């Protein structure tokens, strides 16, 4: 018999647990299984924590990318729909939906009170292994902000304000000069919103066409005392006489004026672009005036009625400031009447003798004393000289003031190409300060002293002696086409408030031909840290360095004319840049090649050049002037705004601020 009843009872009372407790064989596996529970929890916590951290980092990066894109694509200070879409697109490209199992990603960009872009981004990260331990999904949220910040800046606008800027680009509702004004102000807003306290930003401008208005920015000693103009001087008089017997029985004694009796008439005015300016042919027809018999006493005042029938249209055109205005006077079977009066001729039978004085002119180069035009201040203030060039040998006042302060350039050279700038080309030396040598000085631009030879299309360089009053270039203005045009005054670099900027760009007027070189040349002179304005441009007021930028905007290719009085005189007669009579094509080549040489000067002076071709082709010459992708082509006002905004964003330093 094995054991007792009492022993079996004890064995049963312990059960399987008791046997396990007493039997240690195979316990290792069970113990490991129990130990895995906390180990799995620790591993799951590490994995899910890493996931949450990774998602938050990516969320922050995407938020930063979104606000940077939103700020870059703002139109000035306008956080418009396009900028918001760009912000969302950049966020989405950097944070894909479902990244690491995340859910419900959200990004909300907004414009701040400082005209920057801030944003918040959020996402939910569900747990994986930790979910078995009852952990809920983690909600993540980050904040971000992008700022445009700028160093000390000098910004020089060189703006094409030729006649074609009065045209309207296809798809636009306003003309190009209106679009330019808005784009410049938007640029100003963008830069100013990015300016830090203590930073200096200055703006200057050179509007250009066939010349530049810079005379009032210069010192009197930089202007020549005397200069030679293609003008005229009195050359004596002759007298002629003629006689006849006056046998007219009556002389005219007034009329009533035309009165509409029947039919209809009126006037229509239309405006078109300068390049498409065309005046329709007249369809105007009239019947010969029907005169009734004279009535009244033979020895007293008599009257006569007349009737005139008109139908069709008469057209006249005028071209001014780049706008073509066509006026149509129309008539629909219009009948007009009038009454003329006459009286007996008191001089009937008498001999009438007429004596006439004929005024002879010599048309030739004439040297004038122009010192009085400089004024008396530390800078040129203008003045007036009285010169005997008026018809009948009378004197005419010739003024040089803020509205007409264009210049004739100093000494130049006669060549078509400019692989380098010759030493004798003082006009292309950006930093040369004038000396006592007149060749180094500028001269007043005086169109009312300048006369053509014979007529506009029959040039003669030799002296002409005649009693005829040949064409004066200052008074020539046929259908808005001028031989002498002076653009809006240029502006030196200065800190400007918004009101001053708006006022200046609104003053820009349009007219004249397209001479790129003269505008670019003076843009360089006004922004250069050396030369004429070194004392103002070398350093900023805070003593720090200056980043210099020249923004060159044009709406057309070079367009000159040998009959246009420009910064080198009257080319057909003065021939300062050519050997002999120039052609327009030759002048266009000279201007383009000189611009290329000046672009090289800008690069050597570390001045960053930006080019915008507005409503025109971006030529290789213009594209090469602005290297490293700084040339833009804008077909309309919206694209012009975008170009200016892109320039502002690249000039400024775009960074993440939080």
C-alpha cells in the first residue's frame, strides 16, 4: 500500500498549481511570456513616439514651406488667391496625406498685421502598438511665419516712357503707363513691408525716351558756359513794293455766320493706340454754295443770302502722349444759311502802294552764352535767355527749367560698335566729374534755338541764307509727333514715403522715341557709389554697406530718328556720333551697342541689373544685360506685377521667422 489516505488528501489539495510550484521543470518559457508584456509596451512606446516626432518635424517643415511660398507669391501686400493656392500647394507637396499613418492634415495661412504670412498646421497620429495599451491618437499642431527682410538698398528705376507706353496691351483694360504706375507702387509696398527698423531703403528714377530730364540735379560748374546749336541769326533785310489801282466798287462789311436750317450734324471722338493710329478718309460732300442776288441801295449797305448743303463726314487726327484721338464731324443732309454784307468802296479809283520788309536769315551753327540758364544755387535752378531768333528778327525768350531740363551730352566718339569704351568717350564715362574743360561738361537742351535746313526731309548741313522761316524743332508738333521731347524729371536716390512714390509715378508722362542707352547711362550715374554723387551714395546712413539694384523696364526695341533733337543735338546736322549723315538703322545699332557696353559697366560696379520687357519681345541684348535669370517678359499688366513682385522677393531675404 502506498501512502495513507491523509497523504492523498494533501496531494489533491495542492492541485496543479501546487505541482507547478514544486516542479521547476519548463518554467522558463512561461516566465518569458509574462516578461514580454512590459517589453512590448516599452517597444511600442518607442516606435509610436518616434512616429509622432517624425510627423511633427515633417509638419513643421511643410508649414514653413507653405508660408515661404505664400509670402513669395504675394502681390505687394496683397495675399491674394494665387498666393494662398501656392501656399497650400507647397504645404501639400511637403506633407503627403497618410504620412506615417497620420490623418486629417490641415494648413491655414494668413496675412499678418506686418504684411507677412503666418500659418498653423495640424494632423492626428493614431497609435499602433500603444493602442493595445489603450493609448488614444495624438493631435499635433505647429505654427510658422515667413518674413521678407532686406539689407540697406538703393533701387534705381530706369523706365521707358516713350509714346508707345500710351498703348494698351491685349487683354488689359488700361494703357501700359497706368499698369507701370501700379506695378511700381506694389513693388514699393513689398519692399517696405520687409524693411527692418534701422534699415535704409532709397528709391530713384530715370524716365527716358529720346532724352533724360536730369539738368536740375547737376551742379552749375558741371554745365558749359557756351555751346553751339543748329540755329539762325539775322542777316539783314530787303525791301520790296507793289502798286495797283483799287477799282472794287464794294468792300466786305461783315456776315451773320452759318445757321443750320435743316438736317442733322454732330461730332464723334474716338481714341486708339499710337501704333494703330489711322485717320479715315473723308466722305464729306457739299454742293456749291448758292448765292442770292444782292439787295439794298446802290449807294448804301447791301446784303446777300446764301445756302449750303453738306452730307458725309470729315475726319481729323491728333497724336499726343501716345494716344491717337480721331475726331469725326458728320453731316446728314445738313442745309446751312448765312447773310453777307457789303458797302461802297471809299477808295475806289485810288492807287494803293504796299511796301514790304523781307527779313533774311542765316541758318547755321551758332554759339550762345548759356550761363544765365544755370541759376544761382548750389545745384542748377534754371533760367531764361533772350535770343534774336523770332520771326521778323524779333527776340524770343528761351527757358531751361524743371519741365525742360534735358541735356546735350558731353564729348563722345564716332563709332558704331563698342567692344570697350574709348577713353575719349566722356559721355560713356559714368563716374567722370567735369573739369574746366568744356568737353567734360553737359549743355542745356534748347529746342527753341534749333532749326532745320530747308525742311524735315531735305537736310543740308551747309549754311542756308533765306527769307523763309524754316522749321523750328521746338514748335514742331504735327498730330502729336514732336521733334523734341523731354520726359518727366529724373529723381535722385532718396528715402520716400508711399504718398511721395504714388505722386511721382502718377506724374510720369509719355512721348518721344526709344533711346535705351541714355536712360541706362543716367540710371548708372545716379546710383553709382563713385563719381558725381559719391558723397551721397558711398554708404548708408547707418554706416553699413548698400546692395544696389537697377530695374530697367522697356516696352519696345530701339527706335531713333535722325530728325529728332536728342541728347547729341540734331543728328542729321550735328552728326556727333556718325561720320556723315546717319541713317535711322545706323543710329539704332549705335544705341543698342552702347547699351551693351553700359551693361558691362554695371556688372563691374557690382550693380545688379534687372530687365523687364513689357508688351514686347525680350531680345537677346536685353536678356544678356541682366544675367543669372534676372530678365522677365510681361505680356500684360498682371505679368508686369508678377515680374516686379519676383524682383522684390529676390532683392529681399525671405526667411522663416518662427
